[in-house]
């Protein structure tokens, strides 16, 4: 399971300095009911936990959400996405650092999610909880209720799902989350019969498009007409005013991109 128990948090640095949270990057935010909810991110400070930072626009102050020891919550991550829908925040994917990759140490104030799919043995009876293909990329899904301030794990009804990834984009349209691109591992690293694993331990960029139906709890890979945008991570995405297009701008594929795709 891609969650971290509240008792596993590390408070090596205080949250606030002069009334402001510690600096961070690659976090995700949503705004709801005159509050901004901030979760995840990477920091140069040794701060790794899974709480939620909340900024109140009316009171002009920051607070941090407290958990009980029995709360089940997602793990820390960065380069995930957060999407607001019907008073809830949904997070897709993200990255958990490992020593093989040299990044600043991470934080995770407030987290969420994406889906996972890898069976170790043939399932019988009730399917077990899905597990990640690789320990540092996620594709689990979590829902955060912005009124009750509670977490719920979202479990898809089928095994089809995007590969675990980070640096992707997510937009909402017609009750569905559309996820495009991102960065992940070469999939042959998970199937050594294809090539030896030592030939596959490289990062790869994605250009697939998936839709997750928030009512049916079902992932579907999309096959839109026209040329497919080049694989990339770190891009931005938006829906135009009438919902006719998903717009993709820029990103990174070992070089910086400035194209626009729809």
C-alpha cells in the first residue's frame, strides 16, 4: 500500500518560520472555501512527513492538519498532481526519492494519489490491494475531503491503469480525470525476460493519455485522433473554456519544449 502511518512522520525541522511554511518545490495545491491546501513537494531541509498545510485567505494564517495514530494516509511524494472535484481533492501519481537519484530531501505536507497494478501471483477470491510496480513512482489514487479533512483510498475496479509516474499533468472534464505524460522507469525493468534488468534501469518519458472515471472508478486508455504529442514530463495542461480541448504546453524530454498541443 502506498500510505504512511501518522506515527511514521519525521519532524526534523519545524513547519513554520516567521509564520510561513518552509520553502519547497514540486508540491501540489487546490483552493476551496477560501482556503488553499498544499501537499507534497521537495525541500532542501530534512522534513519528511504526510501532513496537510492549509492557508486561510480570510484569517491570513497557516495551519497544519493533525492526524491520529490510527489514521491511514498516503506517503510523501513530489511531482504529483492535485485536482478539485465536488469538494474533494484528488492526487495522481508522484515520486518518492531513493538514494540512487540525488535530489534534495523531500517533504510531504498533505498528500493524495494515483493507481497501482502489479500481481505477484494469480489472484483468487477477493483481489488483494494493488501494489506499485516500483517503490519510488506511484500510481495510487486517494481522495481528500476538503470539508471533513479526511482521506479515502480510491480503488479502481479493474487492473488496467497508467504505469506509476511523476511529472505528468491532470485535468478534469465530465467527471473524469485525464492524465497525460510524465516520467517513469523503462518497463522492461519489471520484466527481465525482455532484457536484463541492468539494461533497463533508466528513466523514460511518457506520452500516453488515460482517463479515470470518478463514478465508475475505471481507468481507460485514450486513443485520440491526430498526431500524438512527443513524450515529456514537467509540462502544463488546461481545459479551454467550453471543454472542447485539453491543451498541453511545454515540458522536458532531455531538452526544454515550447510547443502547444491540443
